[in-house]
C-alpha cells in the first residue's frame, strides 16, 4: 500500500511540475516572444528552402545553431500558436538566444509542399534522410556566408526525424559529408532513430551527443546506446521519459495515428518530462559553451 501511495504521489508531483513549467513558459513567451526573420536557402538538391533565423538583439552572435525539425514539421497546427513555430522549437530558440546564439530553422517539409510525415509509413515517405541531409549541409554553407557568423562556431541539433538527420549529416562515411568544407563544431540529436546508423557503421565527423528517453517506444534508446558504445559518442538516457520529453507544454499521450515505432499499429507515446527537459537543456548549454568558447 505504501508503494502505491508513493507512485501516486510521484505522479501528482510530476503533473504539478509539468503544469508549472508550462505556465511559466507560456507567460514568458506571451510577454516577449522572439520573432524570427524569414530567409531562403538553396538546398543541395535545388529546393528553395524557407528558413527562419533568430538573432540576438545586441552584438554578433557567439555562435550559430542550425536546428532540424522532426516529422511533424516546424509549426503548431492548432491553438494560439497555429502557423507559428511550435512550443518546442520556440522554447529552444528562446533558450539559445538567451545564451547569445543565433538559430536557423530550415523548413524541409512545407518547402516541399508537406505539413507532416509522422502519419506516413517509413517506406512511403517522400522526404527521407537524403533530403534532410541536403538541407542541413546547405544550411551550414548559408550560415558560413553570413557576415554576422563566426567561422568555426556552428552547431547542429535536431529532434526525432531531424535527429536522424543530424546523424546522416555528420556521417564521415558519406561522400557528400566528407566533401563538405563547412561542418559543425558539435552536433546534438534528441531521440533520433539510431538503428540505421548503427547498421551502416556510422562514423561521426564531429563531436556528437545523443539525448534519448528511456521509455521511448517510437525511436527506442537501445540502438543509440549501442551506437555510443561502438563510436564513443556521448549518450544521455533520461529516466521516465518518452519521445518529445523536452516539450515545454503538454503531458504524455498515446498517438495512435503513428504507424511506425516499436509496436507497429499500436501507436506511440509522446510527451513532456520537465525534469528531463531541464537536464537535457543544461547539458546542451554546457556543450555549446565549450564548443563556442
């Protein structure tokens, strides 16, 4: 009975923490949300990519982060933020701006006429890691050409499908990556799919960190842990965490519309874990500070 009360108490505490974190984030953003500038970046495959650029209000950025969205795209599709960057992307932009960094969000989906690919089976997707890699490499080149960018002080981060794109865009075994003159000083992937990289003998061309949820049933942590053992990359596994654990709003839900994942046809769990979010953000800040100093 005591064990049951402890579990309930822990659940209530977590829900309260999530509610408080969501409220704080909502108040902060509504008070003064940073507004990005729209630019166009020519992908390596010729696609004219829409991209959003956040820059610190004062002074030259201490570094620039290229951020790759997941299969759901960049934008919120409902609520007060509909049509704008969703809560996760906006929160990341706000945090990075506070550290003095510029942030570039290339839009790989709507630039190709799509809003999301999460509900498509993997083999049916028209946008895969080839397109995402082309977009990421082109974004590196675009940043390097900007007068406000500092040479050598660029990072790459991504979530889920974008996290897998981080792996694809930093794989030294790929000819287009090996030929790339501009590369990030560090790369960070939140809950990527690591199975393909593990199978194909991924070799990182830069320092890499992986941020994964211990309970993730969409892109499971196991292959990422094995990839860490095989390559020496840093793998951070966050307890009691599912896919999208760094989202500043919402709670864990079951998405039955996703056909992929560990239990195909049964859906996947997604949602916030405030403690894991703060831990992963803290590690990200430490990593970027070391890379950009």
